[in-house]
C-alpha cells in the first residue's frame, strides 16, 4: 500500500514574482531546452508554410504549459516569499 503523503517530485516550482514556473529538476530543464530548440527551428523556417509552423508553435506552447501544470506546483500570482 502506497503512502498518500508521499510528495511527488516536482520538475517546476512556482516563480517567486509573477505567474509561472521555473525548472528545479533536470527533467524540467530538459523540457525547456527541447521547447526552445523546437521554437527556434520553427521560427527559422517561417518563410515556408507559415500557418503550419505557427500552429505547431502554438501546440508546443500548450504542451509546455500542460507539462508545467502537471509536473509543477499549482500556479498563482505571487509577489515575493510568504512572511
């Protein structure tokens, strides 16, 4: 029987200021690197089939947000550390 109190390993932590995530594990960093490489390769080829490339960039961004949401802390607006 698994312990329900076992905390899942986070790939992303909530940012200290603003809304979003910061990678804290190698898996999170790998996801960000792959996303950036995908975007750079898509932007470099925008002259050919622009609509298709823009759609792929949008889908990659949605996938990145989904991964951050599933493997990170719950996002919320935050302005510094809690006192």
